[in-house]
């Protein structure tokens, strides 16, 4: 059973529950502001859908071209960027509207490389997305979808990237972090590896906090940064 539900944060009392026709999906909902009201947007197997967070009513949907809806939708610059599918696409959606807005609210859509797991990341006027298998990283123009470049980082990526100080950080399952400067050409400005046990797998996203970076593997938590940067 696929559904989305809301609960009172103080008491845990159920507020509403809306069934979804997406039978598969692991995406985290994102709360945005569009057209003077709040929308709760979630990726899914059949479509990207928006709901009224007060009532659970579905507001609009954009159909996914090839199923699966694991990555979280990334809002930036008035658009929503979503990836999906074993035949992968990157889609830019204009929020708002009512009902099926696939024909009217898709700003652009391009075919990309690699399967989906990591969510897209936006840095300036560039949206970057890396594939699960093989680590093919693509950089696209946020306004037009023009592909600037593809770069093979290698190995597998499950963690979603993060942006910090104008750079994008991509962590692979082996504990290697690729620091990328978005632009017209690929620039991997740094590559670092955490000294972890051979059996460790890194699938969680990096968390930057107070000048330090936190990493979580299957069995350990790591903090990387200058000791002077701590509290």
C-alpha cells in the first residue's frame, strides 16, 4: 500500500492519509511555496505529485517517463528538478497548476546517464546528477537543460550530493568524496578518501556543520575538519 500521511507533531495524532497509485517509491517529500500556497511535493513510481499539506488533497502531477521515483525532488530557481527510472531522465518542472500538468508544466526534460538513487544538486545555474552504477556525473543548465558535460567518476554512488561554498560534494559507496566545481567544463578540484574498514559502505549523504563534515558508513560515524572549526 502506497500512501502519504500527516500527523500532529505534538501528539502524534493522525491528521490525514491519502492513498497513492505509486506502488513503489522511496523519495522524501519536499515542502515548497508556489502561487501563494504551500505544496508538499514527492517523487514516485508513476509521477511527481504535489499535495496540500493541510488536507492531503492531490494538487497536481507530472508523469514519470520510465517509472521508479527514488531521488528526492530538488527545488531551485522556481523549478523542481527530478530524476527517475532505469531509463533515466532529468526533468525540470514548474510547480503549480491543477490535475495532470505533464503537458503544460514540464520546462524541459533530457535523457541522462546511469540509474537513479542520488538526488540532483543545484549550484548556481548548474544542476548536477550522478548515476548509481558507474558514477557518471552530468552537468546541465538549469534554465534550458543543455548538457555541459559528462564525467565518469567511477564506482557506485548511493548518497545524495551536498553543496557548500559554491562546490558540490559527491560521496561514493567506498568512502571517496569528489569535490566538483560546476562550470562549462568538468573540474574535480579535490578527491579524498576516508580510512574505513574494507567492509564499510557509505550510502548516507554528507552533513556539513560549523566548518566540519560528517560522514556515516554502515557501522561508523566520522567527523572531518579542523579541530579549531568545532564548537
